[in-house]
């Protein structure tokens, strides 16, 4: 069982380029999340999905979009990357969307926007 | 006022000592509380969850919750160098809409010295 996988592991991107970070889970969890982690700011929720076909905005959604076409995949897209989006991005999932269950995190994607 | 606050540390303890990590939260409606451990360059992993006032023990770890005072703590007994990591406090903000989502503190860096 792989749990949650993310791709790529790291990426250097020119400002203005479009980028999709991939996230796949094999635990059949209902809920999935995208966080960014920045030094001094901690983990901040970007977008979430309570179940396939639904998505919602988190604390810092601007400049990002997500889709949840099926249970397993939850890609995060940066339409036009900016340097302030340089961060480590973590995808997570949980069985319950109600905040009472453990969230399992993927290994992260380190993104640098120049 | 920050929603979930932790001392950033670093907290340094000698091997074998008790490490005490503290977290306060602002939303009195919070219902679920979690401690995650994050090694440098790795993703967060859950070590404890607590939902009711009082203590919850799991091996060398004890979580303590006091909803009246709005704090949650984590005690690590017989601290080992392998416990050196950043510890993240996470709080479920309560019911309704996106309030099911976890809010993370910025983390406390713990160093256990051999």
C-alpha cells in the first residue's frame, strides 16, 4: 500500500508558467486536502475536497485551482506561477471529512518559482 | 489573535528527560485536537489525537486537553534523540462548512541532546 503519492518531488518553474502538482491516494479516503508550508507560517490549507465531485476553498486559495474527478486523484494547478508560490506543498487525505479523523500526508512537492 | 499558538522553540532537553510541548487555541467550539510530528524535510505524521478533557496516554506520549483553559499539551517521557523533530498542534475548529478543517499551529522544534 503506497498511501499518498505526490509528483513531482521537486520542481523549478519560471514565473508565468502553468504547473499541475499531482496527488494520488490508494486508501479510498473521502476527503483530500492541499496545504502549503512556509518557514514561519506553518501549514496553511489551500483547497480541500470532502468527496469526489466537490471542492472548497481553504485559507489561501488565490492563484490555485483543484479538481476531484474521482476518489483517488486531487491535482492542484497553478495557472500562472508567481515567486510567492515558492513553497513545499503537501497533499493529505482522511476517511472522514468532518475533521475527526487522522489526516495522512504525502511526501510533499518542493516548488521554486523564479 | 492567532487561532492556534505554539512556542516556536527550539525546546532543548537532555536524553531521558520529559519534554513538554504546549498549544493554545482561540475557538471555544473546537472539538478535535491532534499532535503531528514532522522530521526535517519530511511530511507530518500523526502521533496523538484527543477529543475529551483529561489525559490520553500512548506509550511514552501523553496528550492533555483542558477545554476550559483552551490548551492542549503533549508530554514525551524518556525523551530520545530520535524524538528530535518539529511538533505541530492541529485543531478542528468545530462544525459547519469549512470549519471542519484542521488549523495547524506553526510548530515547536524539539531537540533531544544525547
